[in-house]
């Protein structure tokens, strides 16, 4: 693993990495276990990847933990996930504080049970003064939900004469997104061999590099993160320009 770290240029890290943590249920079934068994072991991967990002110097890490569509899963799994979420946050909040990691949450918090909201708010408060890695948990989140809310908010501003239609631009929309305080991700990682973004950060991923791996999330570790970073650094990010334009730029 040290050899992999040596291959990473610390001056060219993505500021923001977003991860779709996929494959918990399938991994559990492959072990002959219940789906919740996979989610439980997925927490170990979260710890390892958060630690890896903090150690290497990534500034923002967004983890897609629970989508708005996940509410349609079997009740026992949803309840189990909520209980796991609360117990994990309760256990990890002090560790995050001690390691200078600041927790953020994006998504429709009103859909979460009251006890989950309380634990989240306490963790947000405990870590609010930290200045290291920003850990952003996407909970009860979907890109379409976020964009719809942003459009409604902008329409309301126009309706109440606080915003002129002619003044609306990309910066206006950005201001009303859940992620308005964060830079857009430069790298999006999805585990478990699926090749789609599943309603995740639809606006923010416009120019992100997409990295897909067959590794199930419960088995994803720092080594796999480093492999993704090495792949990312081997790509040319052109943002619509040509290679020659980039080479001739000052």
C-alpha cells in the first residue's frame, strides 16, 4: 500500500471526492447473510476511507448513505439502517471531533425519525469547530429532490419580488443547492460494478471524473481509494477545451 501512496501526487489531489457506497446487500448475500449484515460491515469501510482521505489531505468527502428512494425498501431494512446510523454517529462523533473532521449532512432531514435527527444535530454541533476534512453525509437525499427544492425556492424569491428573472444565472441556482458551501466534486467513485450515478449530485457532477470498481463497499479500503486517485491523476481534465488549449495556457 505504501507503494500506491508513493504514486499519488499530493499537489494534484481532488479537493472533493464523492462516493456511492454500493454493494452492501449483495456482499452480505454472497456471504450467506442478511442484507443488514452488509450495512453493518460497510461502516468499517466508512471509517477506513474517512481516515484515508484525512491522512492524504482531501478537503471534502461526500458519502451517499441513504437516498430518498431507499425509503421504499423493506421496512425491516429501513428501520435497521436508521438504528445503525444513529448508533454509528453516537460512537463516532467524539472520534470525528478529536481528528479535526467536521460533519455535514445534506438531504431531507424531515423524513428521518426524530431520534435520528437529534443524534445528527448533536454530532453536527460537536464537530462544528473542526477545520480538517469536511465529511458530508447524503441522507434521505436525491439529486432531483434537491433541484426541485432549489427551483421552488428561486420561484418563491421571484414571486415575492426579492429576485428578478433577468438576474438568475448559474450562481443563483448554486446558491440554493444543498452543497452551496462546498466545491463541486472532481472525482466520483461508485463501488460494486454498477455504471450509473443513481440520482446523486446531478448538477454538481457535471465535470467530475467517474470511477467505477467491482469491489463491494464492505471490502473497499484505503488501497482501493489510492487506486482511484492514481487513475484520476492519469486523466486529462479539459472542461470542454482541447488538449492543445490546455498545453498553451499560462
